[in-house]
């Protein structure tokens, strides 16, 4: 025998006769479809509700975050303006400090010059004080002589010499005072 088998040796397989499924079967399939659709609708509804809640909470969080961001921006703007005002005030104070330091340095130089002038004036005035003391003593002596001596016994030469001495001393004091009063460089 050779392959393929001959036609007569093949047996015919009889196919069973197809019967229509009973109506209950269609009802079960329809009920399964309806049940599946109901379960799907319930799942979709639950999922939709859950997603809606998530969206609502996300929107609430976004609104809250936006309000916080606006408040922080306003606070930042206020802080920046306060900082700018403080910087301007610091610059004014720094400028005032520089002016005050310059004025202080100038006043110190003037004080040093005044002290030098005072020292030179004091050293120049020391001899004047001695001259004033001598003149005061001479005037007392002359006053005492004039008041205690009778007018007929007054020595005109002595009085003239004393008046000349006093005049010369007064002239010297006047010139020394003029020198002291003149501005010194």
C-alpha cells in the first residue's frame, strides 16, 4: 500500500447532526450579558465617582496653593520694598556718617589750631600779666604817695617820672594786646 490511502479504504466519519440550542441557553447568555453590563456600569460608576472626588480634592488643593502663592508673592513684594527702603536709609546714614566724620576731622584740626593759638597767646600773655602786676603796684604806690603826702611837699619830678613810667608801661601793654588780638596764621 502506498500512501495516500485509496478512497475505498477510507472510512467516512459521520458528523453528528447539529441541534439548535434550547431557548434557556439564549436566556442564560442574555442574562450573562446584562449582568456583565451591570457589573461594568457599576465599576465605571464607582471609578467615575472616585475620579471625581480626586479631581475635586486636587482642584481644592490647587486653589489653596494658588492662594498661598499669591499671599507669598504679596509678602515678598512687601519685604522687597521694605528692604529697598532700609537700603536707602542705610545709604543716607552712611553718607551722613561720612559727612559727620569729615566735620569731626575739621573740628579736630580747628581745635588743635585753637590750642596752639591758645598756647602761644598764653605764653605771650604771661609777660603781660607780670607787667600788669608791676603797673598795679606802681599805681598803688603813686596813689599812696599822692594821698599821704601833703600837697605842698609833693615832688613834681618824682610825679612826672612815675607818670612817664606808667604811660610807657600802658603803651607797651596796649601794643602787646594789639599783637595778641591780631589774627594769627
